[in-house]
C-alpha cells in the first residue's frame, strides 16, 4: 500500500505564486559500500555532472549499434501509425506520433538497452544504489512537423503527479539521429538542478491525457525562467547519433520545434533509485498509469 510521507519538502501547484527554493537532496550519491570511484565515470565527469546537472558523452554507441536501435525505432513508428494504445502519444495539433511510452516493456531491443551494463553502471554510480526503470519513451521529432517540449523540471511533475519523494532519479537520452543546434535538440540550463521552482495552478484530474501532448500545468513562470537563464545560461546538447546525455531529474530543460528537414529522434530511459520508490501523488489525486510512472 502506498503511504504519503509526513511532509512535502517540495511544495508545488499549491498557491497562486511561484517560488524558487534550494534543493535539499544530493546530486551525486555516495555509495558507502562501493565508493565514488567504483563505476565507469571518473572524478572529473562526476564533478561536472554534480556541478552542471548533466553529462554529455559522444560516441557512446557505435554506428552499427545505432543502426540496430534506429531500425527498431522506425519499426515501432510504422506499427503504431493506427494504434489507439494509451502508450502512443500524438502531436497536439495532428495525429502524427509524438512519443511512445513503456518501450522497455513492449520492445525486446529497448528492454535490453535499458539494462545496458555501461548505462546501468553510470546510473548506479550517480544515484548510489540499485535502480529501476521509472519511465521509458521514444520522442520522435520528425522534420518540419516535430513540435517543441516546453521548459520543465521532470521532478516537479514526478513529485506532484506520481509521488516521487526525493531528487534521486535521472534521465538518459540516447540520440539516434544527429542532433544539431537547429533541429530541436535537448536544451538544459546548467546548474538549475540546484533550484526547485514551485509552479502555479492546481492539477486537473487525468491531466496526463493532455500534458503528454502539450503541458500546461507544472511549467515554470516566465519570471522564474528568466532568473534561471540570467544566472546559469542555456546549453544545447548537440552531438552525433550514438551520443548519450545523462541529466538530473530536476534540471530545467526543454527543446524547440523542428522546422528543418532533419529528424531528431531520441530514446529516453528514466532511472529511479530503489530507495526512492513512489508514494501517493502529492497532488492528492490518483496515480498516473504505470506506462508513465512505474510503481
């Protein structure tokens, strides 16, 4: 049975004004048994991740490996064109596929990818514990038609709508196409993972049915965003197909629409610590479905 913890340390969507509060959790967790050195990342990489909230790694996968993953991505695109499955999310103003969720469960290829030894090693090293897949998805951003993903902190949504208690989770974004400055790459605000922005507006029931197409609740106000950008700046995570970006659950991030002919399709694997399992959503509403947030 899920039990709500006594105190909400990261209040959001509770009042009519926004607030920026300091992070209360570590970024890199020390595994007392293994130590920070026991993992694929060196001290410089861990330090960069801790300070900036993300780590971009070029050439993580070979061209042959990327092609196999891209073949599976294209297969899922084709077989889901007429699918009415809840896991298949359409663009806000068309029926083109925007995202497919729970791909580590529906696809053997992506299920194996979620257990990739080096990815698992890096994630366990940063989070300092064993982990599980909280969420997986493909974000398709086709040429000319792929829409933007507005600025947000994943943790704010996972906390309020899913009941993730603490900031002990991260995302792994795997580029299966070349990500350029101009075709809607992931953008992050380095350092923003140390600030939690509370958002305005009570969450409607079953909000996820609309928010996965276009999020309107749980997005930061423009004044807070301006403050973060003035303080930290913006970094575009560009790179060749096969590159991987790990980023903290609370870093402010988003991406522009793609009006170029060049597609930008990424696989996202979200890992949560087994010591940070979900409780009742802090919104007081029923939990979102398991294909969005594994309980």
